[in-house]
């Protein structure tokens, strides 16, 4: 019955939209007038009203951040440094694990921390001092994700140290978990900048001072002070190293194919 009524209404709207009768055209003009109607209110009225609205909005946001979102997220953490700052939304934390936060960390908007306890007794995410994380960033932690100091992680980025499902279709059918050797920690060095909307795959190590361009999909290691972009992320160029930077690059961790570091020798 509901489908028949919806169909009848749709047919009526269609007929009214194409009808050229004077009455229907008048109705269409009336509807257009209603949709475009506005009041030219004087600025002497609208400007104070706008300022009052902004003041009320900011007061509400401040109170929600200071008295709800920030202290409750701090309660989730295992260890939290000084001057943690969040937005006015409470971050979503699911599962059991350790959140370790350094000093002067800013986690903006609403981010998601999901712990999978199948691979480690206490999956851990560690966020270094001075790091900022943008809105709607998601972390899925099976073993460990480590973020260095003074990093910038733009919003809508995804980190996962496990693919979530096994690659074998027979295993997926019987809902087997990912094999333990396919759960590989993610590590970001200090001063890394991740652009908006990136995806960081299991086992990736991003070296100190590296930049990952927005929208990149990172499946391999990124050397220190490299700029990468694309899907899959590829080396674009290298940045000059500050005098304080170490000249030797770290060795690749186990569990990655030979030559898995972007921009390595021969790239």
C-alpha cells in the first residue's frame, strides 16, 4: 500500500512539473517565491544577533571541551603528559589497550581508537610530545602504533597495523583472525607530516622529517626527509636535512620484502 501511495505521489509531482496550465504555473511561481523569500534585516539588528550567537556557541564549545571531552579522554589514557588539548567532541575508544600521550598534544575533532586484543595482551598507541592529530583520524591497533614528537597528522587519515581479515578466502569464510605474522607495528619518526586523507598500511615506518602528500596510500617504508605522494605512494623528492639530523638511515625492519623502502638505492 505504501509503495502504491509513493508511486501516486511521484506521478502527481511529475505531472505538475510538466503541466502548462495557468493554475499549475501559478502554483510553481508561488513555490519559487516561497523558496527564494528573504528579509532584508538591518545590520544594526543582525550584527549584534550574530555576535551573541557566536559568543553562546563558543561558550558552549569551551565548556563541553574543558568539562567533558578533554577530561574523559584523558581518563581513557594509560599515561598522559601535560597540556593535552582536544576538541569539544569525545573521541571514540573501542576495545582494551594502552593510549600513551606526551606533553602538549592536540587531538582535534572526533577521532577513533580501535584496539584488537587478539594479537597482543595490551595493544598500544603512543603519541609523542608536541604532535597534532586532525579530525576524523582513525587508528586500528592490533599490536602497536608509535607516533614521534612534533608530528602533524591531518584529518581523515587511517592507520591500521593489521589488514583486519586474512588473505586466504577459506579462512575468511570461517571467520579466522589475521595470522599474527601479518600484524606489523607502524612507526612514525619525529617531525613527520601526514597530509589529509592518507592511508598507512601495516608495518610501515615513516622516517624523521618525511612528508606524505594528502590522499596518499603508503604501503612501504618512507625514508627520512623524503616527500612521497600517490597510490601507491612514490618518492617525489628529498628534503635537505637539518644540521641536527642524523646522516645515517635506519635499517629496514624484518617482515618487509627486499627493497621495500621508498626511494632507497636504485629507486
